[in-house]
C-alpha cells in the first residue's frame, strides 16, 4: 500500500505542471480526444446558478444550455474519449466548474479549466475506483478524490497541500459514497449511504470524532443529498424511482420531512440550484426526450421544462455553482 501511495503522490505533484502551457513536442502524454472546440468562449456564468448541461459519451463533448437571463451561450466543449467518466467541479477556485473527466482504465484525471489556464492532469486512482467531487480542505477548490468500493477506502489528494493525501477507511462493499457539507463548516465530509439498511454514516470534518448516523431511505432508493432548505448544510434526501417520489429530511427540521412526487419511471434525479436562490431544486432529467423538469425552490408553483439533450447523453447538472 505504501509503494502505491508514493507512486500516486509523485505522479500527482509532477503532473500538475507537466501539461500547463504549450507542448514542445517531447511530451508523450496521450491527449487524443481532448482537443478544445469552444463555442461562445465569452460566456460568463453566474457561479451560484446552475444551467442544464449534458455530456455525450459517443464523442466526448459537453453541451451547456444557453442562459435565459443573460442571453449568453450555448457553450460546447470537446473534452473526453469513450468510457471516460465526466466529473465537473471547480478545480482552480475561480467560482466556475471546469470540464473534467476521469479515465477508469488508468485512474487519470483530465481537467480543462474554464479560464483556459492550461490543462491539468493527475494520476489518482486505479481501475475499479469511483471518482468523488468535494472540497475536503475547504480552500474553495475541488480535490482529486476517489472511493474504493472493494474496501470502503477514501483517497483524497487535497488541493491545498497536494502530495499529502488523506486516507480514510469509511464504508463497506455495497455502500454508496455521498460526500457533502453536512455539518456546515464549508468542508466536504466523508459520508456513505448503506442501501441495505437505508442508513447514512457521516464523518464530520469539523469534528472527526463525531459520527452522524441517520436512517433515511429504503434499499431501492437513490440518494440525492443537497441543501434543500438553504441553511448551508447538506440534507439527507432520497429519490424513489418506482414512484418518482422525493423524500427530503431538511437539517433545519428533522421532524418535518418534505415529500414531493416529481418524476416518472426511468427519470434521473439531478438536484441542484437552478434558480440561484441558494437552495437545491427538485429536478429530473428524462433521457428519452432530453427534458429537464425543474421545480424552482423560489417559485415551486411554477415548474418549467428545458429541452437539452438527446438519448444517450449524460446530464451534468453541476457545471455551475459550488
């Protein structure tokens, strides 16, 4: 284990600078399929509000919907190759989520910052690992992190001290990682949801000795954590595909759950803050027609539809925001 960790640390430290700037023709790193084709590069999105976006696995292209408030967009970016896993997040701390993919075959991360400051490339992971989005050190940048399902281990390479990884054994085979800011300290907490029992286990970043345990969900539910009440803490929430029902346990009122039916069989839950009011909205993406069905938390009586995507696309609802 120690040799594996040492190798990852060395590769991560050197890779950050290896791809920054123009290639001199001597760099043998394979960047095939990662060329930039950007439409409307002037697009200036508001960090606090999410726009519908999809990633097309067949050609590795990202499509971000136009902004109805500013009239800007759409934005199109080719960044990825078949079998890559899209994992957008704010890796450079500029307030906008960057185009990023994780390559499961070799555990590499490829990041193209929205500010066009140069490619970021980090080797962090092995086949079978799951890439994780989160700011575990609270510096405003997403950290390169993976969860290893085989043994329930988290490997976090914090951006604030790259090369000094955090390693936590938190989970068992079958658990689902559900990182979030459950304690409200602006750092991502290590957390899992156990489908067999519907129990959430949270390791609080503000007090690692304090474990948060909450039963919320059934084995066939899908965990959809988010800040639905806008208090700055991640709430426990699940989506029930069989009925299209959302069960939300707001941190401000644990005894008063929010239950909303919004979705059809086959829909994908994509919760995020689409109206910019600081609260997570209830949203589903319908793959059959590329429709985003949004209940804005600011005006829940006025749901709306955005058609953005085609069959086979993967919804990427965190292309903007925290």
